[in-house]
C-alpha cells in the first residue's frame, strides 16, 4: 500500500514544530527516524495531514555529561548512542540493550526519542528508561516540563505527552559506584522483538542487594516496573534466590496477554528465567 497524500515541513527550530502544531493540531505528526512512522503511513494506520520533520534541528542530537546526569538528545540515533564513550562509561545498560534493537540499518536511522514516544510494549528502550530512573524533558509552545519515566508510559503505544509537545531529551542519572546494570531478552532470532525482556539496575553493599529496579518489556501493554519483585529481593544476601517468591511477585506485577505470538504463561515463565539470570549476574559483579 501507499500512504495517503500529506504535506511535509522540514523544521529548522522547535518554534517551527510548535507553529505546525498550532496550525494543524492533531493532524500534524512528528517524523524522527521514520522507522515506525513510515510503515504506519504505508499501511494507512496513520493518516496525518502534515509531517513535521525534526531531523535538521541541531540541538536535539547531542549527548552531554551534565553533573550527575547524562543528557541524551531525542534525535540521537540508536547506533550513535550504542557507540558513545560517554554512554559506555556512565550508562552501560543502554549499550547492552541497544545491541538487541533490530538491525544496524534500523539502528542507524531510529532515534531514542522516536522509540520512547512510540511506546511499543516490546521495545527495549522504554524498559531501560524505567530501570534507569530517566526523566523525559518535553517542550511545547507553552513552555517545558519534565516527566519521570514511571509517569511517561501509560498504555499500549501511549505516553503522557500532551498534543503539541515534543520530547527534546532524556536525562539519565550516571551510574554510581557499585551500581550494576543488566539487560537480556529472549527472542526467536537476534534482532526480533523479544518474547520477554528485562532491564535491571542494582546497588549492592556489604554482601547484600540494597536496591534494584526491574523493568520488563514484552510482558504487558507497556514496559513495566515490578515493585513486588524489588521488595522480594532487596535486602537479600547476594546470590540468594527464593524462586517461589520471585514467581509470585511476577504474577502480581505482570499480566501479559495471550496473543498470536505466544501465551501469557510462557511470557511469565521467560520473565522468571530472566530474573534468575539477572540475579546471577548481579551476584557475580558484586563479588568483583
Ligand atoms: C523491521 C523493524 C524492526 C524493528 N525492531 C525493533 C526492535 O527490535 N526493538 C525496538 O525497540 N524497536 C524496533 N524497531 C523500531 C525502531 O527502533 C524505531 O527506531 C523506533 O520505533 C522509532 O524511532 P524513530 O526515530 O524511527 O521514530 P519515528 O518512526 O519517526 O516516530 C515514532 C513515533 O514517535 C513520534 N516522535 C518521534 N520523535 C518524537 C519526539 N522527539 N517528540 C514527540 N514525538 C516524537 C512520532 O510522531 C511517531 O508517532 C524496528 C523497526 C523496524 C522497521
């Protein structure tokens, strides 16, 4: 299929984007890397009157270390972030996770902002944003606001962005001393969307797990934190695993749907496998 006819504007500034939203309201759609937008246009799942292309707005594609946070511009490509020394040094979780996002051709075009705003429940980056405690920096004609990742993903392909708002950057706290990052997923083939995936950020001290955030993708209508699982493992001696309590916590926090790909039960089982891998990794890293 081919898309319906639409107008196109290449924005040079954020003010250009706001002007398009002012004139066209929800008939306007942002084009970033186009890796989700273009297929949706071609299949006529999306029929905007105008596409506003943000690829030439220079300030949106920077990675900067600012005190205790790494600020990643929304237009930074997946592959740029994966190869960045700043990211490798301060947010290793993203390097691990991005290797699982699709294939090089898609990672060369796809942007972090596009993936987060698309809010695909099977995407890796929303889970990373939750595990890392990321803050989304958003701008519109009426000003800017900051949204914690835990309030950003609100449903199936749905975020708390208001009409006319643009995600301009993500602010990620730098990994502190003793912080351990873990990412893994189970997919049929490398580069496929996962059957289940897990991003985790842990802190250990004195042989115990002090705190850990577990964020799952492909296990519900959006990426989800598992507070019950954190409560089960926090305070435990490193290496201790209470399998029954882990499985009960996962059942309490995750409710993956049955779908054409696999069953809810299988996704929950795979989530449990990933948690056990994460705890083994955290234990081995805490000892080093
Ligand atoms: C074959 C294939 C396989 C893929 N596999 C994976 C995978 O395994 N894992 C994965 O996570 N992703 C996968 N993707 C998706 C890919 O990661 C995309 O990069 C991502 O979904 C969207 O990023 P984008 O920059 O292309 O955004 P676009 O497609 O340009 O935009 C996506 C949505 O976000 C909105 N948007 C974009 N930027 C902003 C912004 N700054 N502010 C507000 N709204 C904005 C757009 O209007 C649109 O609604 C795959 C894509 C393809 C085509």
